C-alpha cells in the first residue's frame, strides 16, 4: 500500500514538475509527503492557494485507493522561527501550524478521504529541517507533512 501511494505521487510530481514544491519519502513503515509552503498557503496564513487544490486532490486519490490497507495518517503543520511580535510569536506560530494542518485535513476530507484514521499535529517552529538564519532555510521549515503509516503486523514482526 505504501509503495503504491509513493509511486502514484512520484509520477504525479514528476509529470507536473513539482519536485521543488513536494518532497516524498518512502520507508518500510510510512510514506511522508512534504508540502512546501510556497505551493500551499498565502504568506503567514492558513488560507490555501488555488494551486494547492489539484495537489491535495491527487494526494487524496492516491491514499484513498489503498485506505483500507493503511493504519493511520497524520497531518503535521510546521512554521519558521520568525519573531513577529516578541510577546506573542510562539503563540502565533503554534496557531498557524495547527490551522494549516486543519486546513489540509479539511481539504482531504472534502475530497472524500474517510476521517477515522486521520489526526493532526502542530509543531510551530520547534521541528525545523533547516536553519532559520536564512530565508531559504525558513522557507524549508514552513511546510505541511502528510505521513501515511502502515504498522508491521504481529505475524511479520514475529518473523512469520
């Protein structure tokens, strides 16, 4: 199931030249989809850009085809560490990261994904993947990640 999701989305990303905007990672237990800020949201907002809709629809279709074979899907919002207001920046960052995750969740549900395996996480700026010292680094940190999990079965964990 994870390979099927990964292969479908890799083909979509390649055909639409979205390599700079969408990253994919495939492991034995999950597929992670990195949606970079510039394709997804208006600056400092949880309002989606119109260009993000076809991307989320494609993601929903890829996951929906094998939904019964996956165990859980987590949508995680992340922000960059930028001080907008010295007393409220952390609160703003928490709110924005969570609101972006909810926006993606609602879009996926709106396209037909069932809700029973979904959860959201907001990390604010506390899980960076790049330095916040440069604009390029901050841009990488502003992202939403969709992680589709397939846990090993008890039989396969016992070597059966």
